[in-house]
């Protein structure tokens, strides 16, 4: 599987709201063969970043769409460095 980082640009965002959305992702991710691993939130800028292992970007997006409807504005395939 590949590793992806997605980015959401929102008008307003809170850590609690993202925590709830992430929990919704985790509840259904197995249906799409996806593993949402971590997320980062910049409340001041309205940005959310999600790290996900998935067969492809479309599968990662399908989880967000089904879980809460907040699909990413951009998604990038990445490699982890040490």
C-alpha cells in the first residue's frame, strides 16, 4: 500500500471536530482497505492534514466522503523519511 498526506482547507476547524471526524474514518476505513494513521490541525489557519495508508488516493477519499463528507482539497503520495 502507498502512503498519502491529504490537506483540508476549512473556514473554521477545532481539534474536537477533527477528532470526531477521525473516529468516523476509523469506524469504516476497513471497508475500503485503508488505514488512517494520524492527523494534524492548524485551527488558526483552518487546515487539517491526514496521514493515511491506502491502495490509492481514491480509496482514501472514499473513506472521508462516506464517514463525514469532508473530502480533502489536495492529496499527495508521500514517502516517510527517518
